[in-house]
C-alpha cells in the first residue's frame, strides 16, 4: 500500500475513532476529506474495486455519524 493512501485511511480513522471525541462537524469533515482523497487516489491509479468499497463505506460512515450512533 502506498504511504499516502495510508495517511488518507488515518484521516478517516481519526474521524471515526471514539477515544478522543471530536464535534460532529469535525468528524464529518475528516471522514469526507479522507474518503474523497481515497476516491481520488483510486480513480487516479485505476483501483476500481477499492473505489467501490470506499463509496459504500462512506455512505455507511456518514449515515452512522449523522444519526448520532
């Protein structure tokens, strides 16, 4: 895995983790930015399988944060 892709995954992880709670808007921003960067990386490098998985997980993550669970 590319190091830059690892950084993008870490951004999403920080938005989702529960050890240090961010505000809802901050978590949503980190998740959106991280997932958009992952999607961009997938499109640029032709990684269609990871792109599909990223879109599916982004929908699940955002709906979970938005509903407050």
